[in-house]
């Protein structure tokens, strides 16, 4: 199986990790680690630069501390804290904390979201192994047909990727149905097909049925996920880790959309003539529809 570069660290709590590794940290790293241990609610919603200010260190020190504690980076540390907090708080309370942690000035909100987006993208790029990305692009470009699947907001990304692949001359369709209705979407799936599953964090029955059926009929599966690599990584051909922001800024589909764009560009570059011909046909059809 081809997977992303970083595998989430085993589940010791932040408190345990700080206790285990405190002696190996520099004074600045220890100060940052102890602050994050003692203020988990602030860590979930603060940027690296804000945590650097809170701890009297720097954003680079905060990120280095997260990795020294055994996390792939600050996003994974945040996720572990957010999961623990979510178990204790209602979603409305988490939303209240998120809003309260931000300035209400439009310029400050804009800066916060862009800073968080840049941080998430940087971490996602670090975790995404080139060999996994190339394997995914190769599978899709040679597929008889590509089926994309996502639930909730991820349904939008699945539809987006399917439409863009069709414009490259690759036959693709998106599955939007859940429950019994999904069976109709699975019927045409066969050998030589590729399934792209967008599953940021929740393991649903539909995802398990889809992966099992793909294996039975000889279709390859590409998993785009944030946290399900340890659960599903051995059951799929390729895993692309799409880091999400636990603070919800940007949304859970942000990195998955960027990865989709990268896949489309890589496939177009590999099969330029097919992509150009498909694009010309698309424009011709649009012109006829416009009269």
C-alpha cells in the first residue's frame, strides 16, 4: 500500500508526552510545551504565531515543540486536544469558544483565517508523500472509470473532482447517495475502475461497504483523509493525508480540494493531448448551447 509520509503518533495524551520528554526539551520548548499542556482550549483555536506570543517564544519554537513531543506537527497536536475537548463539550460550546477566541474586527478575522490556511497547507504538504501522490495520479489517469465519494461537505469535493476529471477526458461520476440508494451507484463498479473516497474523520458504514465492494470487484481505492489512515490504510491502494484545521478555519474540505486540483494538473500534464482535445470539445459544446 502507498501511504502518506506521516503516520499519526500512538495515542498518549499531551500531558503524558510532556512528562515523558520534558527533560529533552530546550528551556523555550519546555515553556511552550507546559503552556500547551495547561491551556488546551486556547491551543485548539490559536495560530502558531499567537501561541508563540502567549508562551514568549516564537511560532517556529511552537511547531518544533509539537514535533519534539511526537506529533507530526501542530495540526496533529491540535486534533488530539480538540478530540478530547469535543468529548466533554457540546458542539455549540465549541463554536462559542471558536468565536470568542477571535477578534471581531474584519481585518483580524481575515488575517486569522489566512494564517491558519497557510499553516494547514504547509503541514499538509509536509505530510503528503510524493510517491503516494504520483501513485494516485497514475491510477486515476489509467482508470476505466473513476467513482468519487464524499459525505456532507466532502460531497462537494467529490463532485468537483469528478467534474474536472471528465473535462480531462476521464470518465468520472460522483456518488451522492447514502443508505440503500448508494447500492445503485456501486452496481456499475468493476475491474479497472478507481474509487476516490473523501473521508476527513468519520468512519461511516457506507465507506466500509464501498471499500469492501471495490476490493471484491477489483477496483482500486484512493483514500483522502485526515485521521482515518490508521483505520483504513491497509485496506486501500493509496492514502493521501489531507490535514484539517480543528478550529474550522479553513473548513474540512480545504486541503482535500487543493489535493484534487494537484491531481487534475498532474494528470493533465501527463496526458496533455487528451486534456486539450477534451477542453476544445467542451468549449465547442458550450458555444453551441449559447447559440
